[in-house]
C-alpha cells in the first residue's frame, strides 16, 4: 500500500472518530435536556391543581371588593350631595 493511501485512511479514521465524539456529546446533552424538560413539565402540570382552589377565594375577594366599592361610592355620593346642599343652603 502506498504511503499516500495510508495517510488518507488515517485521516478518514480520525475524521470519523471526531464526528463520532461530537455526536456522542450531542446525544449526552440532549439526554440532559430531556430529563430537565420532564422535571419542568411535571412541575407545570401541577400548577392547575394548585391554583384551582384559589379561584373560589378570588371570586369571594372580588365580590367583597365590589361590595366595598359600592359602599364607598355611596358614601362619596352622600358626602358630595351633602356638601352641595350645605353650600346652597348657606348662600
């Protein structure tokens, strides 16, 4: 075999080894990403179950805030009406 052919075979073998190492590294990184995604997906899938009880509480809070807003607007209207009456009565 000629020396040029041997050098070519060695170069091809080294290139194949380099590509194999790169692909194995990529496979390892993808496996890590897949494991981390499984953890994230598991955590995200728990969110609706943990948030569901809060919906009732939030609806109650919104109702209470609506009631308080109505009361405060009534007081403001009453005070504004009284102030206008007082000003008109004083003149």
